[in-house]
């Protein structure tokens, strides 16, 4: 049986036909937290009994798990046990076998939930070498597979939503906050901030508070309140370059310098932005499908970048895109080989990109 995705898991919870063991993990931590709460509420009720609901942190011992799982529910249909971020990689081989025995012995009156709302789920930590990281990843995968194969077990993998789904989620949240939000502006918020739902909700709450008595969220409100990630700031500068707006491009660049952003990081993102534009251009010219290009180059949660690139890339000719990439590559090579004033070098690069855009834009 395959792991359940968000849509399937949502229906499963609504059906109230509960399994006895669950593992809930995935890239989208906000949704992992959300569906963990939905499941525990469905099983134990909004006001769960202390005698029928047991919650543990990552430090839970096997004995604590075994004892809580074996508890008979009192004044409740199920005995619900929730364990957050339990790291199976910290277990010895014998302990891991003991955990498997505990899982096999879970009674039908108990619902045991392993939720991973903050942990990486693979157990891999910064500083692990490749071998250790792969070993930990395989241990967690083995754990999920063993739960899934149990007749009473289920695994839900909740990953990042598509750009379209995120846009509609923002519109829905805004509506609950008493504000109207158009899909294009929702898309811009995602572009500026991230695809992380926790970040998006926080930024939307700020925008709605700033909007005060106004009924509809405007781009001016978004520009005035959201904290843009570096990628979005650089991509905004690229937009200014493409449209030949030199004053705005330099203002945006100098703002990055004022924030002490690394010139090399700016050049890297400039290269990334023009690569996105070039891939979109080549895909469209060859009659390809943008979604397939995004999948081939493993854009993942950034797939919206390339699917929205054709409109921008149409402002420049293919030669202009190639020339721009060449200028960026040349500066990257210089930065890695000789000492130079990096901020001045980036300013000159922006000037070169503007000249290329002005010279070639009319022939796109």
C-alpha cells in the first residue's frame, strides 16, 4: 500500500475509520502539524480525557510508549497516544526490534500516532557525512514501510503544495480574515516570501492588519508589509533590468548592498534567474511543456518560477539571454580567480545587463 498524500489523508480522517498506528511526516511542517491536530481531535475529541490521551516528546522511552499503548481507555472510545519527532535513528538494533514488537502488539482500542512536525524525519543532522545521512534515511524509511505493512498501520506523507494550491489557500485564509485577495496578488505574496505555509500565513496576517478597514488587499499593501526573501529581491531587480528601468534596478541593487547582502550571492541568484528565463524560452520555442522542464531540472517546490517565466523571457531575444548569461558567468569566474571590488563589479554587471536588454529587447 502506498503512503497517503494530503488529499487521501484528509478523507481518511473524515471517514473516522481509524487505523491503530500512524506515521505523519513530510516537507510541509505546517500541514504536518495541522493534520496531526485534526487526527488527534477526531480520535480523542476536542477535550480529551487525561486517562485516554497521552502525549510524548522525542525523548520518550520505549517503556513509556509500551505502557501508554497498553492503557485501557477510560470514558472514551479510544486510547490515543501521540509521540512527536521520535527519532528511530537513536535506537540500537535491539531497541529498534523492541519497537517493532511494541507496534505489532498495539491493541485495537489504541491509536498510536508518530508525528514529525519539526524534525527532518530522516534523522540526518548537519555535519553528518554522506554514509551516516543515507543510513539514517534508510532507517526512517524502513520504519515507515514496516508501519504501512501492518494491517492496522498507515503512513501519511504531507509535502509542499503546488503554486496554484498555495494561491487558493491564501485566498481562503484572507476570506476568513475578512479580506478579499485576488489570485495574482496571492501569487506575488508567494513569490516574495516562500512556499512555506507557516511563513505565508504569518505574512498574510501582517498584511490584513495593515489593511485595517479596507476590504481588499492591494499590491501597495503587500509591498509595504511583507519581508521579501533575497531571491525575490534579486528577481525583482531582474524584472527592472528586463524592462529597461535602470533607476529602479540600481535602487534595488543598492538596497541589497545596504542590507549587506553578499555580492557573490547576488550574482549567483542573477545567474539563476536568467537560467530560468533561458530554460523557459527554449522550452516554448521547441514546443515543449514547461511542467516537464521543471520536473527534469528538479525545481520541486520552485516549479512556479519556470512556469511563470515565459512572459518575462518574451521581452528579450534568445541571443540577449545568452549574452546576459555569458556576462554573469564571466564575472563569476573573475570573482573566483582575482581580487576585485565586488560591489563595483556587480554594479557594472547590472549596467551590462541593462545595455543588453535595451539593445535586444525590440527584437525578441
